[in-house]
């Protein structure tokens, strides 16, 4: 039975918009390992991790913050076995140091970290089992990146999320999935000064990592290359600046720069796409902080609306089509203060970018983040002028039908997903 409960804006922001250090798939791996290690109550000797295909794909080749270029889910697991703290949630590895990285490398070299991918399991799923001192402990994360559903020690369940929430209640993601577009947008009416400050904190966080991304040698340098195409930056149009800054933030994040980003719908790259375009446009137009914050909230809400239908992780690039749709909605609201026109912007982005493939989190994601950000701006400009698509292709008669169609497409890309996984496996284990 689906969840049909109501949520407050406070709950939405607490669960769907939060700081994250590093790509959230290996972070989920690290969180599960850290929590299992804490439950073990003995010195950990080795760890075994079972992953869904989506988590494996997104964490296979992405940089792990603070490791000087090391990449992958196994690195995240090893580091968490040494120094992760579950109390930090999606920032589980933020206290790791050079000594911890050295110890993690030793564990990897000695074969103390093993990963298995279950291709029959999709979405967010991680089960980490830690062994040491004659004991074993496990932690399972499912549905969202920080959602711990079970913890065990020596086979006995010590924490069960189902029992802990037996009194009922929906997660924000579950509630949004049961709400109409208009109902989701009504949550923005609850914004108070505390929410405004939190939303603006996300701007400063994501622009700060973008600044780092403009530095030489960080990631692929996608954002830096775009910005340097305009030696006189004042001549670059706002769309190009949006693309440069968004790409630069992803350059830094995918390259493993140890700086947090404000995430959206469980993803840091989604947060970059959902936040930076809206903030830059609002500042370009010299709008008040309060108005920019409202636009940011519309962006986060629209991103969550799309993601709740298409899945937390899928074969399509959510950074582009889902968070891009959110950014388009947020900028359209800044231009018009009209959430109906924001619908048209969302539908334009979905029709444009739905087919963009997710082939895992990695440095080249900066290209996709930049594309989603810039196309969001163009969709907002179009929608603000009253242009809306009629039913065509995946675009339906209303936004609910459009997103339902998009979710059908995302759900039927299994063969493509298998092909991507085969490619990753072949690269890791080349034929002799």
C-alpha cells in the first residue's frame, strides 16, 4: 500500500535537502559500513558489501573525497571501516585523514574489502557486513542513501526501521509520490525565515565548491574551459555562466574535492543543478534573498516531484532531466511567480533530456550537469513567455501524465542498464 500522508515543509527540507560529502552512492556504502563497524563492538578485520546494480554503477569510478584521487565503492568501504562515523549521515567520511587513507589502502591491498553486485536489485540498496574479534555485524540501507533499515550483531537484529516507525508516517519522498503538482507546490507557502536561511546556505555551499572547480587540475575542467572561452566574463550571457558554474561544481565533486554540497532528492549533482542556476539567475536580476529562496524551494520541490515518480536511481540521468526540470521550474517562478508556467518549463526539460543515459557517476558528469543547467534556463525563458508544449512524444496532456510517461521510459531501460554494467565489468576484468 502506498503512502498517502501529508508532510510539512520542515520534514521535506530535513529529508530531501541536506549536505553531502562526495558522490552519494559510495557515501551510502560508507555509511552502511561505518554503522556496521560501530555495531560490531570489536576491531574490524574485513568487510563484505552487497550492492544494487545502480549503486555499483554510480560509485564504480567516482572520486572519493580526501583520498588524493582514489576512486570507487571499495575505497569508500575501506575508508569507512577505518574512520567513518554514521552520526554524520551523508558526510560520514568528513573526519577521515591521511593516516586513515593509508590504512584503507592497506586493507584494500590485503583483500579485506569485498564487493558483490546483485543485478536483480535496483535503486538504492547496500548491505554491509563487518567481521572482527569473532563477531559480525551488518547494516542495510534501502530506498534512499541515508535510510538505514536494519542493523544486526551476530545474527540478532538490533535495529529495525519498520519497528521503529510502526506508529506510521511517511517519508518525504513517499509523501511527494502521492501528491499532485499543485499540492507539492503549496508546501512553499510554509517557508519561514529559518527555511530561507537554510536554502541560502545551500547556495553558498554549492558556489564555494564551484569556485574550487574553476582551479587548474580539478576534475576535467569543464566549467573552467567554458568560463575561459570568455576572457571578458562580463560579455558571457547568463545561460553560459549558469553552465560554467554548474559544471565547475560537478568537476570538483566528481574529482573528489573534500568539500560538501547541498544535495537535492538524495544526490549532490542534483543539488548542484537544482540550486546554482536559480541562484545565479536571481542574483543576475538583483532579486531579494527572500525571493531567491522561494525560487530555490520551487526547484527542490519540482526535483523531488519528478524523482518520486521516476525512481531514486535509474538508467536515465536525473541530474539533467529531473534536477534540470526543478531548476527550470525555479527560474520560471523567479521570472513570473507562476507555478502553472513552471509546469511548462518542467515538461520542456523532460521532453528534451529524458533520454540522457546515466552510465555511472564520474568526472564526465560535469558535462551532463552543465547541459541540464543551461537547458533549464532556456526552458524557463520559453515558459515565462507563455510557450507550452501540446501533447507530443512523452509530453502528456498535463504534467502528471508527462511525468508518468517519463517514469515508464525510465523503468524500461533494463537492457541498456545491463549493457552499461557489462562494459564496467569488462573494464574491471579484461579478457586475458
